[in-house]
C-alpha cells in the first residue's frame, strides 16, 4: 500500500515539501539545543518540565481518543463510523510518535531513554508510561494496517486481529491514566496532587481528540472530496460536546475543593494561573482565554442547528482544541511547578529553540498523518 502514498498532485507534494522544511528547521533547532544543552530553553531548576512535556500531555489525549471510534464501531457495530475509524487509528499513530519525540527532545541526553529498557524499574510510573505508549503505537499500527489491507482485498479482517482490537480499547484508557499518575504521584506538587486528575485528563482527551479528527475530516472533504459521512461527524460532535462539558465540570469541582478547603499549597497554583501571584502572572491571560473558549464551544455544540453547520462546527472544534491545548498543556505543566513548594514564583516562557523544535515535531506528525491518510483514502477509492 505504500505505493499509494507515492502518487499525488503537485499540491500534495508541495504540502509534503513545506512540512519537510519545517521538520528540518525543528531538527536544526534541536541540534543547537543538543550542542549547548537545555540552558537554551526557558526551563530552570524550579520549572524542569516545559513546552515539550506539555505537548506530551496533550498528544497522549489525542492518541487515546481513537477509542471513541473503535469502541462504537467494533464493539457496538455502529456502521456510521466505518469510513473514519481508520482515520482515528492513524491519527493515534502519529500522536504517539510525536509523544515519543517530545520526550526525547526534553532529555539532555536522548540515550537515557535506553535506560528504561536496559534497567527496567517496575516501581517507576515512567517505566509503565513508556511501555503502554509503545504498546499502543504497535497495536494501532497493526490494527490499522491489517484492516486497511483487508478492505483493499474486499475481505473481512483476519480473526486474530479482533482480540487486538478489543485489547486496544482498555489500552487507550490506560495510556492517559498512567500519564496522569506521573503527575499525581508527586506529593510536593499541590496542583497535581488530586485523585480527579486522571478523569480530568480522560475527559479532555475525549473532547480534544475527536475535535481534531472532525477538523481533519472537514479539511479532507474539502480538499479530496472524500465524504466521511454527515452522521459520523454529527455523532463525533455530540461526543465532543459531552466531553468538553465534563472537562469543565471536573475543573469547577477541583476549583471548589481547593478554595473551600483553603490549603495554601493548593490554592497558590490556581491563584497564580488565574489572578497572578506576587505580582507575576504570565499565564493569566492564557488561562482565562482557555476557559472562555471552553464555554464558547459548549454553547456552539449544544445548539443542533449550529452543530450541523460545517463552519460553526469547525469553529467549535477549534475552540475545544485551544481550550484543552492551553489548560491541559502549558497551564498544567507550568501550573504544577509555579509557585514552588516554598511559594516562590519563577516564571517560565518557552524560548525560540523550544518553539522551533515544537513546530518541527508537529510538522513531522502532520507529514506522517498525510502519508497514512493518503494510503487510507487511496484504498477506499479503490474499494469504491
């Protein structure tokens, strides 16, 4: 099927070329960082995780959201998802690859990743996080490739693939749960020390992932003419609506608990993020923007007329993406480190190196998605 990705119009190759240039720019910035060390980033002793790990947190959710297509289609035989389930699985593949790359560039020495496998430590949550991510990547690659090959041959997928499909459903939940445990297991960080962190992560994942998939499907329909199915998009939009409401509900639950209890080690983080602390608050405007975008998306998605309109649906999904990217990404990372346990504020802002590397990794992910989708759409056109 790889030959299908080698055929395309001038616009297709121009798009791949532009993404390749951005990816190479990101590689050049990373080589500069590798040579000079992490001192060229905005991270410090007090803020040891920044933009890179923020993208890991967000993209793990995008990868986990594939279960919102796999579960209804394979387990409940919801046939309306038949045309886009493969798109969700391939989106998960690209998201996990980007997750691995963001972890790699966050390390001063990428070779340290090998220590997880050379010296396994089951008592470490990081050990389990790497393993569940790797396993999920392999599962989606196998399932996506096998089902696409079967569709090309106009045959049913082989019987051995069905247990893997069923296994991928709880596995998708596990990758984000374990990622949440990475943060919730650090007792010195009041912002993360909450049992509701994993449900918050899952709710935002089931909002952001399908929202991204809807945006991609709308672009594909406009560019290639492939119709993902109106009922499929409407169902996904309902999932996004319920998930973003649940995400905001969990946030307000956390807000009430923190401020009603009045424990300083917990309230300080929320105060810094939404009102500033000790005269400093670089993220205040960003966090309020995320909250407004989330509430705006709820309004647009709850109205059936607006939800059914492609332009309004795209706007709503863009607002969901912005809300979760800020709140669960940079806000979650910086908010956990600022202020530090001594209530001192050390501001964090990503440098040009971090921004360039991040754009490069996203460009590489978009390139991978484009190639995988080119194969998937090519097979579906052949089958038609």
